[in-house]
């Protein structure tokens, strides 16, 4: 895995530095991006200006400012806001300190630096006290508080809740915060828009002065380093996760919470009991009956997604590969292995020249070591990457989650409205996410540099070539879900009319990001596998398909699953999976 090319392809860009370790007296940071009508202690702020202890930052309706602190914490203060730095102490040799600020009103985005990694950063808002540990926090000034990643505590009305990645709580003065959950629709996107420069604003650089030389000079003034960031968008030193990652974080964190809450755990456990062998109770109507509620089994299949590198010249690239999911009932564990590579956009499923694949492991099987997973039943499970995971020399963390069961049904439906998932007996599918980090050469801090986000599918392999019929026809129906570069997760219907005698299938994908696809797939030399190309009816879009037959309850080829690669005009691209069952 080339460090010059990313976790799968590229890992470029230097960590933002704020010059030497020794700071001037009382200086705590620098204004790295400023739009009009922003003042410090009633004096107009200019880009590169030092920010001192006890500074009060105020912005008007057209004003915004980004502050970079000595420990590489970043605060972006939105319009109509009032923030005071109450306390700031930082020891660069020990990488310890304390940061406290009061947000009297308005919107704030906080990206944690070294101090927050040690859990010593807090923001007091008009309605709550927010403790931040190694994360990204956004608040809208109306009591809404969102955790982009990391963890944080929110205290108000005598009660404290803990937010994980992708979770939201609503606060109001004197009342306890709401239980952690998904943010309101559009909340994250609306907040990101607030912190971006408006039309005609340049973050403090003259509109006519955006030459490479002048931008480098502005970076030097703002950060003490020519590699600093001084864009009008107020980009933080460690890039916040793109909306795609935030979307998946919300799904996975809410899923995790839902199966850990007592009443939800009781519900899924009751389903497991109802569907266990020998139980006379009929299964719930919204669940397919299985021979076993919690089998020990290894499933194999495919994976698709996007590799997002925020500080790279070519920031989004499709990835694909294979999946292996092991469910270990004896030890209540899940182990997932995703073998992934970046592929050529113009030639889906062909490994991009010069890249090395990455093998990601989630959870574990067996009785030794940390589980890092939860196995409720065949529909409800998830697994995290083991602590301190390193892949090809790069530190990573991530999650793999099932999207089949009661713990995720409503969450997935809300996030992806057009999804009607496959009613498969054995085949399972879900989401996965990896965050890769790079070490700051001046500190021990790990900063996010790359995000890989996508979907997986896995089923029970067909036993032998002889299990594939040589005559007859069958129709398989299900769904396609893909991660698309400008739309996030999108879903559509899938059907494959298979002619076993002709060794072909007529595939139709409907309403996937407002596009319909159709075409023919052909069996491979090994007829358990097939592939082909479909043509779309929008924007010259095409979809490459690569898949396999899987076992079903009533047929050795009763189900199928695979991966899709999508391309189209204007740089449109996506990568994902499909799952379908025999009708």
C-alpha cells in the first residue's frame, strides 16, 4: 500500500502545523480564514491575526471566522455568533492542556486537536455543557448538537447523555437533553453550508489575489507554514468526514445504540426465541423464517464502495473486492473480512495500475481476544475493527454492520427511501466504513486522511458446478444499493431473468438515482458466476455487474449476489452491491 497514494491508492497532504512549539505570551491561536463583520474584542479580525486568551469573537449576519489553536484544534464560528475563549493552556512537549469556551449564541463547528484527544475540551452553550474527546462537534445555536466522529458528553437540566459518531441530541435551557439519535433530515448539510463562505466572500483574501503565490503567502501568515489551509470554506486541519461518511456514521451508530438499548435487545431476543428450532410460535410476518435463528456459518460474497481522500487532487475513487462473514454462535462473535482494491473508473473491477489491495478485518471469531462485535441473530449483528488496527502501515478504525434486521429496518428505510430490500433467506448484506489516519510528524496525534465507505453482500456458496441447472428458467428479484460520488447511498430494484440452458440472464435495474438499466449477463466458465454490462437511460450511464449464485432454503441456486460499478457523463461514478432471491 503506497503511502504516497492513499490507503488503497493515495495518502497525500501534510498535517496542518502552526509554526514552532513556543508561542507568544497569551497567544492561543490564529485566525486562518475571515469573512466580513467578524471582530475580536470589538476590533475587526484580519486573516493571520493572533488570537489571545480571554478573546471574545463576535460575528454579524455576513461574518464568519475560523480559528486554529496551537494544539491544532479548529473552531469555525458562523454568522450572528458570540464566542469567548475562557481558558486555554497547552504544553506542546507533553501534548496536554485544557480548552474551555463559551458560545453565547450562534453556530459553531469544533474539530478536536491534541487537547481534545485527552478529553480536556469543553464548550458551554446557552443550553448545555459539551465535553469533547477527539471528535468533530457541530451546534446550530438552537440547542441542536451533533457528533461527527469521536465521543462527547452533553449535560443540561441535571442530566448527561453521551454521543457517538453520527449521533444528535436536542437541548434547551433547564431541560435534559434528548436521547442520542439520528440528526434531523438535512441538519448536517445545513450546518456545513452555514460554515462555508457566501457568494463573493474569499475568507480574507482579495478576490483578485487568488494566485498560488498569494495563497501560499496567506497560508504562511495564518499558520506559520506554507502548507497551511486558508480556503474560504474554513476547512479544518483534519478534514471533517464527507456527507457520505456522516450518513453511514448515523446509520451504524444508531444501529449500535438500538440493539444495546434494553427494550430493543429484548425484542430481537424474542424474535430469536420465536424462530429457534422446535419452537411452536410462528415467526413475525416481517421476517423470513430460517432453519436456525443463530447459526454458526461462514458467508462469502462481494463488496463495493468509494475511497474518499479529502486533501487529494483526485479525491474520490471506486473500490471493490470480496467479502467473508463468519457468524460464531458458540462465542457470540462476528468476524468480517473485506478484501478491497481500487479499480479503474473506465474499466470496472480491473485493479487500478500501481495500487495494492487492503484486507480489512472487523471483529473476531473463537474464544480468545476481544470480540469487538455483537451477534444477536442471523439478521442483527455488527463488528468493529480491533483496537489499534494497522493495515499496510496505516492506522485504521471502522465498522461493518448488517442491514437486514429489526434493529436497522427503520434506520435504513429513513436514510435510503427508495430501498425495497431483498427478502432473501440466507443471503445477507449491509454497510461498512473505514477511516484511515496519518500521523503528525510533530506530535503523536492521528488525523483523518481517508474514508472508505460502502456496502457488502454475502451468501452461502453453491456447493459444486453440478448444482447449477443446465435447463429451465428462473427469475430473481431484489435490490441494488451503491455509493455514488454526488448522491451518497442510492438504491433501486433488481431483476434477473435467467435462462439456464442458454447460460444467460436478462437484468433490469429500476429507479437507481432516477436511472433505469438493462442488459444481458453471461455465465462464466464456472457457471456459478456471471457478469456483464448494462446500459442506463440517463446521462450515458453504464453499470458493470459481477456476481454469483448462492444457496437458498429450497434450491442450491435459490439466491444471488454481486457487485456493481457505475459510470456516466460528467464524472458520475458509483460502486455497490446487489442481492436477489428466486421467485
